[in-house]
C-alpha cells in the first residue's frame, strides 16, 4: 500500500478531522480516569504480598483456596471499571473503522461501494462490540500465553470488523468474507501488524521508564500511546479493507501479449 506506513499514523486525516480528535480526547480521558479518579480500590499490595508468600512454598500454593485470596470488594470494583473502560475504548476503535470506511465511500462516490447507513452502522457497532466483549478474556489469554498464535491470527481479527461494519456482509458471512479478502494480502498485513505491535510495545516500555522517575507523567504518556495505537490499528483496518476491495489480492494478471 502506497505510503501506508506513514498514513496509518495520520489518525485524524478523515472527514472533518474534529470528530476523530474529539474521539481521541474522550478515549484519553477515560484511560486517565483509571489512574487519577479510580473507582473502587486500586491498592493490591495485600494480594501481592499473599501471592509472594504462597508462591515461595509449593505446599502452601497447593493448599490455597479461593477464600484465602485477599481481594476486597473495592479491588473487584476497580478491576471491573478497568475492563469497562477497555470495552468502551474498543467500541470507539470499532466506531473509527466504520466511520473511516463510510467517509471514504462518501468522498469517492464509487457506485460499486455504497456507504453503510448511520442506523445500520450503529446497530452493527453494538453487535460487534458484544461479540468481542465475549471473546475478550480468551483473546487476552492468547496474548499472554500464546503470543505467536495471536500474531498469526491477528490480521484476520483486524479485518473482520471492517468486513462487518462496512455493511458488505452480515456477522457470520464476514468470517468467510475476511478469509477471501486476505488472499494475496496476508503477509503484507502480518508484516504491518507486527510493526504496529512492535511500535506499541516500544512506546509502552519507554513510558514505563519515564514512570519510574515521574509516575504521573509516565501514566499520561502510556495512556496517550495506548489510545493512539488503538486508533492506528483501527485506521489500518479501514485502509487495508478499502484497498482489498479495489485491488483484490487474488486478481488474475492479464495474459502476456504475444511476441
């Protein structure tokens, strides 16, 4: 994709720009609220001390029960609030994908690709957010314990929302639709997705380094990097999907001219 590696990071370069900037600020404020205005109790020191104590002895670990875990109601409320904010940010990323594809189709006015209606887009946003909310925990475990497998399937997961939110296919057909569209593009997507993940990881590590010296500044920077990468991934999903439609990866080359 021409200039895609640069264009991916121009997250506000769509529509009137102000909509995406408002979305970015909204997501950033949500993530900052976890640190500056937490719901519940963010202090897990009792849990860490308990875990370090039982993990030092195998017998204690084997005999530990759920009732022994020192998690308070406030801790649970805090965890649920963090998960809720993650879900809202994911919904915002899905909104960006649908908005990007819709605005591109409005601007280009190509009769082959009609923009999805607003009502239909909102309904599909709710549906796909509910689907990914159910898959959130399994995907989280795949990231933690099966990172290589996650990297392999992530290009498909990235295209699936675009297939559905574009209005080109329903929820179940989008599964097959994304597989067909990946033909000829998988390795390109895998490379670009790996690059985006690497940039995100480096950004988080750098902000954590800052956080060791300036905790508040470190968390603000980490939230900024996280939200920016949310929208960069969403932008890439919309960009590559629109390109896949215009230039299918499995398109046959024209026959060579006779000598």
